[in-house]
């Protein structure tokens, strides 16, 4: 399922990242890698704050839809 559907506070594992190579590379540089753990901290209007590798990162709704957990 896409990350946008994950519950707040629930730890998930990234299964794959979809999109163009540029998008995948951008997300990988921010720490979003296949097999990595990700937790949704909060969600407002589809935009999310997530905890990945001990760091909080804000991502847009469109980016969250590209991350499959």
C-alpha cells in the first residue's frame, strides 16, 4: 500500500519506490531506501512528517504516494 495510507505512529517497512529515476534518486538521497523502516509522525492534508533513520522529514502527498510499504 502507498505510505499515504499508513497509520500515524505505526512502523512500516519500505517495499519499493515508484516513479522516474530522478524521483527515486531524490528519495534515496533523503534516506528512503528499500527495506528501511519508516514511521508516520503526523499527517495534514495529505502532506506528511515521517521518521526515517532517526530523522524527521516532511514529504508531500505526491511523494508519499510513490513510497510503497
